């Protein structure tokens, strides 16, 4: 068994440390299998930063190790997904209008 290591994870603007022997950042991209510099992509930021600071493992939830190339695609996919429902966009705009 390999030794536990203090590994840094970025969550929004904050860096937290998770102590584990699990390789958080492997050398291979989980999408294209290329060997490259790997980033952790957050599909979702579910928690407030203060909660993540208290329990750093939360910073790894909803993450996936991706190379720079796939990370860029994943970020675009996230935006596509967020804006995918045109009806929601219309009603959201309406609500905003009603609010003012
Ligand atoms: Zn990749």
C-alpha cells in the first residue's frame, strides 16, 4: 500500500488539502486517455467554500481528472447544459421582469 500524501485541490478560489494515498491527479486523462498535465474538472460546485474548508474531501465531489483539452470541452459542456432549456430561459427572464 502506498503512503498517504497531502494533495492539493482547488475549489473555486480556495486551495484545500486532502490526505489520501489515492492519486487525485492521475497522469492520464479520464476522457481521451492521453498522457498529459491533468486538471480536476468540477462538474458542479455543490458546497459553500467554508463547508469545504471544514471537510476538504467535499472538494473532490463531482470532479473528473481531465487534460487541458478535455477540460475546455467540459467547461463548454457545462455551459451548454446550463442553458439547454429554452423554456426555462424564457420563464426565468419573465420572473426577473416580474421581480422588478
Ligand atoms: Zn483529455
